[in-house]
C-alpha cells in the first residue's frame, strides 16, 4: 500500500512539473500554466535584473510571462 501511495505522489509531482512554470520573482513565487506539456523552464528565476532574458524567451511568451511580470 505504501508503494502505491509513493508512486501516486511521484506521478502527481511529475504531472505538475509538466504543466506549470514556477517563477521566482522579487515579490515571491508565482505559478504560470504552461502552453504545452514539457519539462522546459519548469523553475525560473525572475528576480533581479535578469528579466530581459525571460520576456524575450518564446516558450515563456506563449505561456504569458509578460502579463505576469507587470
């Protein structure tokens, strides 16, 4: 029974990682739904002066990063 619970929890974490961008901003973490299922840019650091690279990234633009960082 424990193995099933562990496997289901792990599957949920993997499914979540495929469907959301977790973006760390100056004001704290933000969650942005992905436009397609992938492991690309699951965890993104948007704090400090590194924001230009994020708002010009095609994968994050599709997901709506510009509206999130306004």
